[in-house]
C-alpha cells in the first residue's frame, strides 16, 4: 500500500507522512512486530562485531596473499 501510494505521487507533491506512519503502525500491529528501537547499525556490540569481522577478513586476505606469493617463488625455483 505504501509503495503504491509513493509511486503515485507526482514529483512536486509532498507525501502525506502521517498517512504513511499510520500504515506502518498498522502493519506493525497486525504482524505482531516488537518495536524496541534497537537497530544493528547503532548497537555498540554490532559495531564491534563488524570491526572484528573486517579485521579477520583483512588478516585472512593477507595470509592468502603471502601464500600466493610463496607459491610463485616455489614455481620460479622449479621452472629455472
């Protein structure tokens, strides 16, 4: 319903934000969604987890790069 409403707006039209909020509130109630206002993008624990995942990935990429470079050195010794 909301997307249909938004798609029907003309460029210069202002959306009826109250109508949109009412539809969202109705969907939350109908679907028994718990609204706790805790989001993964502003949670400190989630931020630390993302940072940890990034560091782990970076270390993995560095190890892989060293392995590939080592393999090239070995190939060069045997090709010579």
